[in-house]
C-alpha cells in the first residue's frame, strides 16, 4: 500500500484563486511532479493520499475550491483514485471569525476548556450531545466540513473522528483513523498554544482488533493537548503508524511498536524560520504468516531546495534515500491447542467479519459514490435521501455534512447503495 502523506498546504485566498498571481503555486506544482516521478520509478502508483490538515489558511470556502482542484490534479498525476483521498482539519481550517462573532461557540469551547481535568471528558460529551451546543462546537469548521464531505471525512456531534479501511496483504487491513484535533482551536478567538487543545479518550479508542493495523492521523502532535500524556500513551500502544503535522518540521521516529512521521509543510510561510516544504511517500506492507508476521514501512521523505528548485530526499545515517522499519504484527491471536492428528490439517475458521459500518464503507465503489453524491445539487441530494427514507423531515434541519453522512450510512446498513448509485448515475447523464 503506497501512501502519499502531505500536510499544511495553506491555500490562502485570494491568491490561491488566481493561479497566475499565486506565489505558492510553484511549490505545489513541483511537489506534484516529484511525487509522480518518484512513484513511477518502480511502477507502483500512489494508492491513497492522506492530507494532514491546514488545507486552507482562514477556513474560507474559496480556499477549499482551490484545494479540491489541486487534489484532483494531484490524484490524477499520481495514479490515485480521487475516492482514495482522506483529509483531517487543522487550526487553519478553523474560521476564527465564527468564534469571535458567535457567543454560543465561545461558550461551548470555554465550558470544555475550563472543566476540571477529571471532568473534561464528561463535559465534552455533555456539550456535543446537546443539539445546540453540539452544532456550535463544529460551526467554526463548517467550510472544511462541506469540503471534506465528498471524501467521507466530515465530523460532527456523534462523529468526532472518522475511520476507513485500506487493504494490505493476506487479508490484513490498514485502518486509518482521522482524528479531530481542532475542537478547541481558536478558543475565544485566540491563537493556540501548547497544551491548549483537547483530544479526549473518545478519539483514542483505536480498537486493536485482529488482522488490523491502526494508522493515526492528527494535525496536532500530542504535546499540543491538555491530555498529552494520555493521548501519547494511547497512540503509541494501539497504533503502528502515526502521522502528525502542524510543526512544519519533517521528522521520522522509530520504535519497536510503531513509526511516527512529523510532516513537513507543503506551503509553510516563506518568512518562517527554517522554511522548507516537504512531503512523505510511505509504503506499508505485511510479510510473513501467523505469529511471524511483520509490518514493513519504507518511507521516502522529500524536502525542498532552491536554486535549482526541486525536491530531494532526506538521507538516513547510512546515506540511504529510504527509511526502513519493521514492526511486529499487532494483536496476534495464538493458534488453538493442538488438535488430534486426524484433524491437524483442518483449516482454521475464518476471522469474524468486520461489522464496523463506517469503516467498511471504505471500498472504492462506495467512496466513489460518496464523491459523486456530493457533486449533485442541494435539491438532488435531498430528493434522493427522502425518496429512500434515509432521513426524516426533522433531520432536514441538520447541517448537510451530518445529514447526508447519516443518510449514506443508513443506505449501507439497509443494502440500498446500489439504488443510490443508480439514482446518481441517472442525474449525471
């Protein structure tokens, strides 16, 4: 499984909507060309693009228009289906003007931030379970959610984070968990500081089930959270691959049980100390069988240089352009006790089917349908959902990203996705 990991793209309007006068565009174009050429060297296309937040600069809708166009171009150049793009929000995806102009948003953020540490998790749950408070909590990322919906990566009360499956070898699944680190970002309209944000155990379940390798994406690294020790312990103990952004410092950290990538920024501010755009190309595979299985992670960390303008590889201490790491396969279940000789060669029963509806909606046809569904007009989406009784009249009051996430999940549960696909195809003609 070849992953292209980019973060901190910072599409800034109005420049990003005027390509001929966008001083950041050459770096994005060079990244696209470098990723395409690097992936083509061994003939293996990029199979998923993971975007680690700060897609926009001010959380403005126009910035996401430019981001979508670029991601579609990037996916095409790298041979990656557009439905295999996954996104999470960063602090620049938060519209601060919504916070400063809306008392209800400030109140819900303050209630969570000011709660005693032992009560903060309960307070978060209380706030997002309340209809009005829950809506206020996610209001600052409304434009992000509208953009992320087409990738099935929107978040809302009751869905603080998303999870999607990618297939590895021998029936093993790479489960990508997209965490939302921005619930308290911009509290009171102020800049974030270390330990000012809150993730909570509600987002770090990361269930270590059989035949699943967990990958975690979070824009902010653990040291930015009030609950940083708990977050770090959970991620280290339950996930084999960690992708963080925000700091604009490209790093790799390896341990027996995991590998952690700190992303470089695609577009850091040119006045930033140590300015150096970067991205990661990561290959994840499974080798061996049974108790001897290992997860292999081979990564190329590409960094920018000027004059001549190009991306070049970071080198290992041995001078290699590829960082290589192996991790013992997590959550191996021992073989049953030896059976009688006559039955010794009988095959083991299959692993239980994955019953996580959200995660199992990650197959390419379903994700492609989601992308196309969101290309319909507002009225077309509403008509399809109502025709198949996927939403109630009361749910029409929900924000669209939440409303139709619920509708599509119900379609999956009720075996109606083929009918939805037929409806969408008819409208596309």
